């Protein structure tokens, strides 16, 4: 089974669906880790994007992503084909709070008229949902990692820095039988 574990960093939080697509946040960074279960990493995809809205000071404080970093990056439309090719053939997509990251990706694809052209994997796994039983509440990624491994991880809130520990969490949750 080919699995893609991914995370996005964005210009903000998703607004209610009644808002115009232009008012929804934009992806500033994505990291995707492609693995064959049982055999490890196959490939990765990493990119920053130049959003059509400014990066707020609050987002920079949380992620460390600045306007200058994004100004030097391509817009999403220039990288979507490469991302679609990366996702082609994957059986499963995984994220911590998948509903958010999947919606962010879908919003970007809607903006360029490609949401129906994207090779969405058949299975969607959210590690927030799958870990609810551990402490009977939603665990952020750092807390999930602490629960599973008795230690946190450095430099959270950058896409790659969140995905790599999530890969470990995902594999451990499979080992424990919490993800089938």
C-alpha cells in the first residue's frame, strides 16, 4: 500500500463554507512523505507557495514563515501538476487533522479549477481522530508524539518538521493496531 503523509502551513484557519473561495486561507508550505507500508520512504515533495494574500505577523510568529520567504516562491498553480503526479497511484493519504489539510489542498485546487483533476487517494486517515481514545480528547501532534514515545519533537509548525514525527506516530499507531 502506498501512503502519503502530509502537512500544510497556511495563511490562516478555514472560514465557514459560505465564504467566497478568495476569502479562504492559502497554503504557504506543503511537505508530503510517500511511503510503502512495511518498506519505508519512497519519495517526498516539498514546496513553499506565494499566496495571493499577505502573511500576517501572527502566522509568522507561529510558523516562522515570512512574507519574504513566500514572495520568492512560486504560486500554487505553477506546482499543482508536480503535486498531482506525486499523489498519482497513492492508496492512502494521512494527516494530523486531515479535514483541515485536505480542505486546504482542495481550496487551492478549486481556485485553479483542478479539484476534479486531482488523484485523491481512496483512503483518508486522520491521526487526530484515530488517537482520540488515548486521552479521550483531541491531541495536538506534539502531545500525540509524547503519548506514544514519551518525548516531544523540536521545531513544530513547519510542514516537514511536523510530517517526519507524524510518520513515526503513524507507524506506531499501526503497530498498536489503532490504524488498520
